[in-house]
C-alpha cells in the first residue's frame, strides 16, 4: 500500500516572527521534517510523554460521512482539525491508519501530492495560539487498496506537530471514519403493461466493488428492501425484504395494484456502502 504523508507548513512570516531558537527555524522551513512524526510515534512514546505541548481536537474526516470507494477514480476526502500550542506550531502532519500500530507502513492511506499541502490559520488566544487546519486526502482505491478488501472498515486519524522549538507531539486517534466498498443495485419489473391483480416479477442484482480484482462482484446473502411508489405521489412504501442469492441476484413477486414505480434499496454494512436502484415504472391497466 502506498504511504501518503501530509505536512503543514505555516507562512514564513508567522513562523519567523515567533521563533526564539535558530534550530526551530530550520525545522519550520523543512516540510520533510513532518515525516519524522511517524517515526517518533513508532518509538512507543505516549502522547503525554512527548516534549511538545501541542494538543488536537475537532478532527473531522469527510465531513463526518463514510468514505465510499469504487474500483476506479480518485476520491477527494476533506479533513479539518484544530491544533493548540502555548508556544506556537511550525509543522503539522495528518494521515489515516488502521490496526494497532500507527507507525506501520502497511496500514496508512490518505494525504496530498507535494504541490497541495494542508493549510493552517493561526489565531492568538488566551495562553497561546490556536490553529484551524484543513487538508484534502486523495485516495485512489486502485492503488491504495489493491492488495485486498480486508482494509474496508474503521480508520483512525493521526495528527502530529512540531512546535516552534522543534518539540514533537502527536495523537493517533483524534477522529475515526469508515472506508467502505461502493455498492450498486439494478431493478426490473415485468410484465409491462400488466392487468390489475396480476403477478409482477421484480428482479435485480446487488454488486459491490472488489478492490483486489479491480472489478465489481455480486454481494450474496444480503437483505434488500423492495419498495413501491404510487404514480403521482412522492413517498415510497416498503413491500417486503428479500435476500440476494449467492451471486447477488434478486427475484421476488408482488401483485399489481396501480400505476407506480418499483425499486430495491440496500442499507449497507460495516464494510459496504448503501445503494438504491433506479426505479422502474409499471403501467397497470
């Protein structure tokens, strides 16, 4: 899995105006120094034992929504957080990780290309400086998750920082998010037109992204709702819940009552996003 790191460098004017030690200036002007924060965390140093006094809060990934990924196409994931330090902050770092070891190179994703670093806005507050930070992680499932679907699930947000004296701080569980495999549904209701009271057969298929193969595959043994909306209304009613076959196929029957629209709806799972099929209209005569 490719590793992404996202260093934040404040403006030189802000950094230099607050610096006291010459060594801090060198750290603040060198974005690569941020990668040392992961190495710092790998030494089993707890956040409270770090020399730095930077604290983090209000971490939000993807505006609080699940990150749902198909098999192709890059996903832009916004991340925001707040950092506070009595002495001021020179550099911050952010990435997503999974598992029990935030320093592992096999369970890290999220970050930016080198020409699009995160941005932090400094505000002077009582007893120090507060920083409102934002960035965008660019995640490519074809690259980041090509080794397996087992990475779908909960991911944690790592945040680290160097203060203006080059002291390091980090918190590897500021916020959490779910990265899920995208799902899709189809639906077809027949015959059409149909006489009132006759049987309608509704078929479809539930598939989801397979990051290992780079294709979508059937999602078996999953509950899916069959819903109906009468023509001229705006509300769907659930008629029944059916389960997909081993290959993700759906087939059920219902009685024709009036003109309207049929659709399948899948609520999603811990590892897979939700899906709603485009509706299919039936003319009842």
